[in-house]
């Protein structure tokens, strides 16, 4: 009964996420159509052409925009996990690795400064958004990546739990209300990242379209600047949403890990050290099929992070360079 309730809850959240992604996707497609028309023709000619269409033709074009938006939204939903990893900083290309070194160094320096600060709020920032100061090798290239890495390391540091191995086994045991809260937090995070990615895609596509059509410089500036600004704002909101999601994950391990041991038929550990040995043994069983192993668990099964530049700053820098180049090209045409 509980499993079915959780499935219904997460299905409803998935539908809400699809609707959340559909609106910006349809808006993206519609705006690209408008930008294309205005770039290749004048405002007057574009609106005149629209007015000459029959009601049926206008309806067909409107439906086509919605269907295209649904396609983009569906692809965005299906690729949400990969999108999160991209924004976390898992960059494997050679340029990505170079950017990763810059961002990794930046965030390690910030973590060291927070650890050395006497400001009481500094530790709270570490608690919510960074690995422990003693774990600089775990620092991710982006702010979002560090928030999620913080949540991943929390159960391992405190209980010896490999979150990647244990979470799929723990989640079905969560009460409906807790499972719904986790799913809602993840849905909000995914939705904001979709908006960020779509806005950046619009900035690039619209900018290229205007340049190809030798359109007005003001249109290039408006489309590219607005797309990058919305993308950056959505990424900042996604990072704040990730903090909420990370805290929900921490609470789930803190409160309900004993329920998983009970379901597995394992007695409650007598003390914290015994609990660490228990979870380490289970990790070795699930990861390497070594029953009763008590050695240290394997490293987290997520891919080793790249070390990269803060995503927002990289996007803004690239946007500024593209804007300058586009404006100069249009001014000299």
C-alpha cells in the first residue's frame, strides 16, 4: 500500500514537472519563431504575413508551437539526470577539464576561507553547501555540485553509509509524507535547471539566427542578453532549491536508516562504531558480494568529478564575449 502511494505521489510530481517544463519550452519555440520572422523580415511584414493567414492556418501554427514545446519538454524531462550532472560539474571533455580546474580551485579557496573565518555564519555555509574542510579533494566545480556533494557525503561521514548504494533501498521505506517531500524538492530543482538550460539555448539559437539574417543589433542584444540573464537567475534559484533537496536527503538518512536495518533483519547496532561497521559490511556485500566484510567501503560510486569553473561565471563570460562579437559584426555589416 505504501509503495503504491509513493508511486502515485511521484507520478503526480512528474506530471507537474512536465507542465512546468512545457511552459518555458513552448515559450522558447514561440519566441524563436518570432525572432526568426523579425530577423529575416521587418516587424510590419511579419505581422502582415500573420494577418493574411486564415484562422485555420493560424491555429495549425499555434498547435505546432505547442507540440514542439511538448517535444522539447519531454526531452528535457527524460534528460533531467544528465542535466543535473552537467550543472554539478561532471565535465569530461578537454576544455571542460580545464574549466574544471579553475572552478575547483575557486571553490577550494572559498572553502578554506570559510573554514578560517571567525564568522558564525561561515560554518553554516559549509554545513549547507560544501564538503568538510578536511575533504578538499571532494570539492566540486560548481556551487550546485558542492551542495549535492555535501548531501552525498553526510551519511558516509556520520554513519559509514555509501549514499549511492543505500538510497535506492532506503527510499521505498520512507513514509508517504517524507517521500513526497523529497520528490517535490527534486522536482523543483529539475524544473529550474530545465528553465536555465532552455534560456541559454534560446540565447544562443536566437543570437545565431539574428546574426545569420543580419538583423538589427538591438534584437541580438535583447535576445542574447535576456536569455543569459534568465539562465543565470534560474541557476541561482536551482542552487537554493538544491539546498532544500539536500537537507531532505540528510534527514531521510538520519531518521530512517534504522528502518532499513530492521527490514534487512539486522539488529540495531549497540554504538556508533558498531553502526559504521554494519554499514561498511553491507556496502561490501552489495558492492563486491563479500558477505560479512568489515573493511572500509568502496569510494562513492559516482563518477570522479571534474574540476571546473563556476557555471554561472563561465556562462556570463562566454555570453559577454559572444555579445561583443555579435554587436561588432552587426555594426560593421
